[in-house]
C-alpha cells in the first residue's frame, strides 16, 4: 500500500474511531484523502507528512489532527452532530 497516492472513501457511512484512523500511516505516499459524507467523529492524519489535500466535509467530527508539512487544501465544513 505504500505506492497509493489518492484515497477516496466518500459516501460510505464510515464510522472511524480514534484508533482506526492511525492505520492511515501505512500509506507512506498518500497525498489526497476524501472522507466526506460519512460519520467520522475523530480523524488523525498527523502521521501523513505527504498529505496535500484533505476533504472531510459533512461528517460528525469533533477532532481533527493533521501534519501541515505539505498540506495545501483542507475542507472541513458542515461537521456537526
């Protein structure tokens, strides 16, 4: 999985716990992540140093952690329980 650059998980009714989001670190070269329109409450992307684009709109997020080293775009609107 270390060659994957884009991950699209939108509109899947995903419910990610704080521990499950740590697994994103196995994607060493991930640059784009789209998890919008799910039921994610905690998202920890701080291990992803190459992340440039993150869309996590329309979830139920109360916590978001990112590594800003390469981050260019972040979309996190409409996150409420």
